[in-house]
C-alpha cells in the first residue's frame, strides 16, 4: 500500500554558522513547488535565522541568499514556527523576528505529524 502526503514539516536546529538553513529552505521551496504545504519549526540556534538581520549574515553560493530563500518561502505560503524557549533564551521578542514568524510550541509540529506530514531534520 502506498502512502501519500501533501505536507512536509522541516525541523531545523542549526543557525547562521552553517549552510544547513540555506539547504533546508531550498528544499522547503522545492516542496512548495511540488505542491506540498510546508512548515518549518526552528529550535535552538536556528531561531537566529529569523531574527531581523540574522538571515543576511550567511550566504552559500550557488544557493540563493538565505534572506531571499526565507522571503520566497513565506511569500509562497510556507509557515515558520519558532520555539518559545529558544526565542526567550536569546532575549528575543516577537518584534525581533521577521514578520510572519509564529512563536509556537512543538505541539503545532506534532499536530501536523499526527495528520501524516512527512518530516526532515536539519
């Protein structure tokens, strides 16, 4: 029996110190192109990529700049969640984050997984 999913949850733990956020958002945008509804859940250092200005601190050619990848993702309907304790431990508030980023606990991610969403981790 074949299982089909229309949703993808990407869990990201790495931040601006690595190319992984650029790779993850490239894959996320590709999934949207493939017709999937995509959610990115940011934990640990990954919340730094959605701190205003944080996404401009890394670029991994030949990939598009991280800021552009994130903007494209959001413009195309991608959802970004940021872990509350991870945001708080860095002293960030909602106003420090890019517009559209939702500070939400892991229960939002779990709800999508329970409904059959595929998942990837970076």
